[in-house]
């Protein structure tokens, strides 16, 4: 009887404290700050596409909603581990950090006005999503067992996000459709 081998890689063992200089609260703070930046980026992109293609705008807004869900999961983990962690302390933290991120991106939001602009924006979104996936893979590798499963799930979500953006970009469907007039 032939044996089948799994295509999934085995879960790496958690790092010992000597191998892992990061504390759980620090890893959560890194993930939370990164995810908030992702949320801001997707909201800006969704707004940029609003006048050009509402379907793409809704897709990007949906990816932003997934960022919000991940932020809530990170806060829940922090609360469950009884950590004094900014994301779990108050909604004001979200507002302050979001305002800081918007100040850093002080350039005015540009509306997408052509297919070339849409392709450029989606290509950049795809590259940013790949960088985000790599970031979470590195966090997962540095995480203790208490965070490993959450970060592994986020890596899978980021992989799916890449697939959705790549499909939208390579299919070309809908890039030239004007925004629906409501």
C-alpha cells in the first residue's frame, strides 16, 4: 500500500525564550500596528477606485473589513492572555494611530481615472499584500505557541488576499468598467 505524503509543512516547534527575544505583547503590538496600516491602505484604495470601478472599490473595502476583523482577533488574544496591550485597552488607540497614519500619507487621495492608473494601483496593492504576507510569516516564525495558530491563520488569509488581487489584476475583467451611477 503506497504511503501518501502531506503537502503541508509541519508546524514548527515554538522557539525557546533564549531563541525568541520578542515578548508576546511586542509581537501583538507589531501585528496590530501593521494591520492598522493595512486597513488604512485598503480604505484609501477603496476610496480611490470609487469613481472608476465600484466593484473593485467594494473588493478593496472588503479587504479592509478583513483587516478590522484581524485587529479584533489580536485584541481578543491580548485580552485572553491578560496583557496590557494598546489594541485591547480602548478604541481611542485606534483613532490616534489611524490619524497618525493618515498624517504620514499626507498626499491627497488620487482618484483612479484610467485603466493604466487602475493597473498601477492594483499592481502596487499586490506587492504590498505580498510584503504583508512575508511580514506575518516572519512574525509566525518568531511567535510562541500562544500566537502561532493565530499568525498561521493570518498568513493563510494573506495568501488568499494575494490570490484575489492577482486574479483581479490578471483577468483584466472590470478594469475598464465605469463606476455605476447610483
